[in-house]
């Protein structure tokens, strides 16, 4: 990365499935991502518990003696539904509160293969970046082409002029963990001139937490 200004990333939030998926490559890639984060001295923020790919990446990070923070809705902790979080755990009341806290406590975001929840988290972070609510890098680890269809759809939406070329740059992709982290570190946010003028003022009634209830 010679000649490229590198963003300092201390904590990465990983969105991924609470299932392991059909392809063993997903599990291997989740463990490897955790190893890469650990070797680069990057701490993990994730959704808590030990199920599926979430358990794989959190276990690997912890084994490399980096901090792991699981942010989990209290409803998921009833009857030990998702298993014990690997590291420190913060319980929140709602899914939205969980996502806001993830945004606030992380320097970047990575999505591994997952289902509707993973996709919701990924696109919520992208839409908030588009609105200049945050300027943090977001990427998908495209294991065995898992995200090919999604990336093609996003490019199709650009061609149909529903997503601007500027906004398209928000979503980064790579096929290996090292390449993806390198891209996140090299990312330079390009705010939309119009949307960057929006004022996301703290709400005194929420003790200076941003009102992020807007969904696109």
C-alpha cells in the first residue's frame, strides 16, 4: 500500500450468519478473518453469542488475544438461545439500538455470508453512510462468489439510476480477508454534496444519542 494514506482501524464490526452455511469454505473464511484481525491487532464488535459464523469469527479473534464485544438484544439471551458470547457482552432492548451501538463503537464494517439479518445490517450501514451519518468503510468478504448476485444487483441499480456512482463506491468487496482489510484502510469517503448538508442533531431527550430512525 505504498503511497496510500492508511486509515487507522482499531475495531471492526462483523455482520454474519448465525448459521454455518452449506459450504465449509464459509466456516474456514470466518475463522481466517478472525485470525487476520487478531494478527493485525484489530478488536471485534459483533452480534453476540457463539452460533454459526458469528461464533467462528469471535472465537478466532479471542484466541489471538484481541478484545471481543458482543452487542445483543436481551430477547436473544432468554433460555441461552444463541449461546455464550465470546468476550464482553452488552445487552440492549431493540435491534435498532444494537445497530446504532455497533456503528458508534466500530471503525469499519465487514459482512460475511448470512441471511436477512446480515443483509439488513449491511444495507443499513450503507444507507447511513450515504446520508453522511457516518463515514466509515464497509465491505463484503465475497467467499466463493457468495455475494456475486448481490453485487450484480447493486451495479444494476446504478445502471437504472437508483444508486449513484458516488454511492456505489461505499460498498467495498474482496475475496480474501487481508485484501478486504487493506481496502478498508485505504477507503476515502466521498460525501454526496447535497446529503452531506443534512443536520443529524443530537436529541436531548435521548441523552445526545443520534436519532437514526430514518430508513431508506
